[in-house]
């Protein structure tokens, strides 16, 4: 299945892109999202970030989950 991936802040700057479509094989057992993106983009291995799938923060996408949107979010400062 094709998923829309959005990159924000320093992640977007490192990858030189804000969005792209990627193929996700959701027939596999659960998907370790950090491992997936770190293997796709090795420059992210030393980067701290959170992943949201369909606007829900998660580390692992369960088998068979319909994934339409993924966001890689850098740490946010707040007050």
C-alpha cells in the first residue's frame, strides 16, 4: 500500500524533502517504524524523532493496519 509520509523540522532539512509517497508492506508481521525509516534513511539513525501513523503516535504498526499517512516529528520545545 502507498502511504503519504511527511517530514518536519530538522528531519525535513536532513532529508531535503517535506513529503513523499512510499510503499508499505502491511502483510508482514508488525512493522518497527524507527527501524524501517532508519534503514531507508541511515542519516536518521542519530536523530531523535517521534512517528505518528494516521495521526496517532506509535513505535510499531500492527500487521494489517491500513496506513495512509505517516509523520516524522522532531522534538518540540514548549513552555
